[in-house]
C-alpha cells in the first residue's frame, strides 16, 4: 500500500487524486502503524518550513526507518525541502536531514529581471542524470509554486533542474529516495507519468 503522510498539510487530496487518475489506490494516514507497514510513503507539503517540521517531528523516526529499509519514498514540494538540514525561512529549525544542505530564498535581484517571487507557474526541466521516476520524461514543463529552493551539499543528487534566474533543483534522486520541487499531480499527463514511474518501483 502507498501511504500519503497526513501531518497537517493541505494538498493531500490533490495528490491522492493524481494517483487515482493512473488507477492507483492510496491511503491518507497519520497512524504510525500504518505508515510503518506501507510499501511506499509520500511526503506532501505546502506552507512554511517551520510549521511543517513542527507537525512532522512525530513522523521523523518512521520516515528514517522507511528509508533505511530501502522502501520507495517520494517527497513533493515542501516534502522535498523538509528532507534537508535547515531553511532560511525558519532559522534554528532542523529539517529531517536526510540530505545535507540548506533551503534558500530566491534572491531579490530576480525582480529586476521581471521574475516574480514566488516562482509560480510552468517551467521546463533540464535533465541532469538518470533517475527512475524520470523515465520517458524529457525537457517537459512542470507546475511550480514556491519561494524557496534547495541547495544540496552534494550536487550529484540533483536529477533535474529548472532555470528561474538561478539554477533550481527540481528533482532529487538517490537510491529509493525521490523528491520533486514541482507538483506532478498538477502537471498534466507528464506529471502523472512521473507518479506512474514511482509506482512501478514499488514491490507489493
């Protein structure tokens, strides 16, 4: 079973509906026992880093165990940012620290280039390396909504990026851990292809 972690995020149903469109049943749960027995976990997220981590603390150990057991894991939007060490948005708040690195705000100079903050709308991917969830995905357009982006200590985990005045990591990929800064469930047929690719990695 694929479980979407319900820790108080607001976009749970849209992600569940995205999987429904490709014929996959998922459950939304905050029950630790259900999360521990899941074949795959989805970490969604909208809103502020500090709020997310406050609500996510009780699930941190379960997420870590899931990843250590090499089960597929997918973070989406804030669910990607939470995987890192810290964020400029909420100083002093520790992330899940699955990956070393900081979440940083888009620089203000982008406004002088006519680029708005937040980065909201469609932007095309630049594929940097092989990643299973990007099978049959090229330089396609995905839907983004965010004011902060990740700056990993290890560039090798960046499987795809986008150009928004600065180079923005858009897909993180390492072993069975995957994460997207964009919303695949809102990115049309190509975004749903990413969800389908993720499902194909799951041994049920």
